[in-house]
């Protein structure tokens, strides 16, 4: 097919890059099947009229004004490869025109769930601390090194949020014979029951869990909704594992709850990233830290490119996208997660 007959794709994937999300083979397929016009996310409006009028797809999540969208006369889909749906485009107009908005964020669910499991096991068994003590000759042998240890098997586990990540977490926990309670106000109880978890209120999840995993997205309704009162309601010695976005937590209150000895905690996300070197959480015992690396595996990034290619191929045949997750009219404008600034 000659280049002028290929569908046109505007590529503005920052903070990702095409080389990050496409394998060599997938990139060759992309270049063979499409005309690619690369642009900075903030400069889409400045592209020539003929490019905007012919563009069938946008790879990325650039801000789009109503005027720019009106010039995108052939647009069929915005393929968000950051993972968060930002309130930076007129979604209602996109939906009215039948333009899909999809996200590849589910590629991170399994990698993040596995790291969450590792964090929970470490908080239960003190693996990192025992290793550090061993290396300086302060190790405690046998039962002496297990005075605060406990099992994940058979524990009471709570999950806050049950989207792609919550469901992946439920799968990796399935072999531990745990009682799993879930709070997710956006889902009917039957969906939770179908996934073999117990629907529960937030209070029940917090008060009756040995381990609480927080995997909820930040929305207009839940920013900072887990604060001092929530942490005080947890069982003494319970583990709080934050895997989604720091915006759902009062982070200072979380640090204070750990400092008091009431709970232990782990987090892969923080209010500011990268975190300042003098931030107090860096020196807080009982708080396990990971630098927003839970999902950042090359295999996950490359899966993004495969999903994008498959969905564009479907839409080229006038079929709906099926691999990426479609934004919903009723919820997309409520999302308030911060953009990723580091991979």
C-alpha cells in the first residue's frame, strides 16, 4: 500500500516513547501499516490542517480543545498509553461523535499485583530487615527472628478498589486460603461475589483485615479519603499496602500511624515523585518503600504496543476496540490521577 493510502496516526505518547512501548517487530508492523506523524503533546493544535483532518488515531493522551477536536474530522480513537485518563479533553464531544477513548493501563495490573504480594510477605516476615541485620552480624536465628512474624495464609485481607489491579491482586492471593473482603462503591455486589470475594463497607475492610491493599484510582470523590481516622480504625499491627495512587491517602497521617507503631505500611507511590531526599518517610521504620517501579517492566510496556496494534486493526475493519479498556461516559471525567512523570 502506498504511503498516502495508509491510515494516519498522530504519535504523542509522552511520557512514553514509541521505542518503549513497541517491540522491534511491532514497530515494523506499525510503520508498515500506518503513516506516523510524531508531535509533542502540547503542539497538536499546531499541526497542519491536512494532518489533523486525515488523522484516524492518536497514540497518547494530549490535551485537546474543542476547536482542535473539530479539526480532527477523521478521528476514530485516542489510545491512551500513559494509563491514567486525564480531564484534558472534551469527553462528551468525543462520545457524541462516536470516537473511542481507550487506555492500556491494564498491562500493569499483574506486575503491580505481584509486587504487592511481595510487599505483604515482607511486612509479614521481615525479609528485608532480616537480610540487612544478617549482613552486619546482627541476625536473629530461628524463632528469635520471628517474634513479630505472621502468615499471609489464612489471613483476613481487605482490598480497596476492584478494577483491573484489584482483580489481578485477587488472583495472585488465591492460593493463600485468605478471607478477602472488598470495598468498591462503583461495582455491584454480584460482580464481587462472582470473583469469590466478599462485598464490604470501607469500615469493615479497614477494621477486620490483617492486610489492606489499596488499589483505587483517584477520583473527584475520594482524594485523601484514607486519613488518620481510617488508620486508627485498623487492627493493631495490620499491614497497609498502597499500590495505586498516593492521592487517595493522607500521606502524613499514614506516616504518623506507622510511627506510632499502630500499623506497618508499604508504598510504591508517593505524593511527589521523585520524592525529596529529606522526606521523613525515607527514615521511617516499619514503612517499606518502592520507587514507583511495580508496573514498570519492559514486558508490560511492550504489551501496550501489541494492544494498540490489535485495536487499530479492529477499528480499521469498522469493529470496536477490544484489547484496550474503553473510557466510560459516566466515570471518565471523575478521574483525578496525576500524570506519570517517570517510567
